[in-house]
C-alpha cells in the first residue's frame, strides 16, 4: 500500500518542451502520474506558460503542491540568445536546419550571462 499523500509537500519536476506546444503525454505521464496529476491538463498549462517562447526548446519547471502545478520557464543560454536575435517564429516541422544570424550588443550578452549566473552556481 502506498504512503498517504502529504498536501504540504512541494515536489519539483523538470520537463524539456518546445515553447507553445504540448509535450508528448507519453513523456509527461511517468513524471507527473505518481503525483496524481493529469498529463493532459499539465500539457495545457505548459502551453499557456511557454507562449512567449514559441518554437524554442526550453526547460519547464513544474512546482507541484497539493495537486496544483505551477509552470515556470527555465531558459537555456541558447534559447536566450535566439530570443535576443528577435528572429520570427517558424514551424519546426516544415523549416529545418536554420542558420541563426544577427547582431547583438555586448550589453545584451551581459544581460543573458547575468540571467544564467544563478543556474550555473
């Protein structure tokens, strides 16, 4: 018999996803199923939370407490640089092997580095 469910316990789950798209429920189910959450509902929450990162691969942090999930985006350095280039969104299924080009100021690079500092420590 499994242990009793503790409503005060906070569980953190990390999931890789593409911004603005529903991650595969097959990859979500083993991670959030034991917590008593629906993969379909969590997928919809991820789509709402990652709307600004449409088309970019990002890591999503799910903070689960009392069977309520809070979605936070944990961007990688690469996704921050691509977002700083202000490239138009693209369809991942149709457009492959994109060459990213553009100019970034040194201040933008420093801003990205400061955002990534807390992740590297």
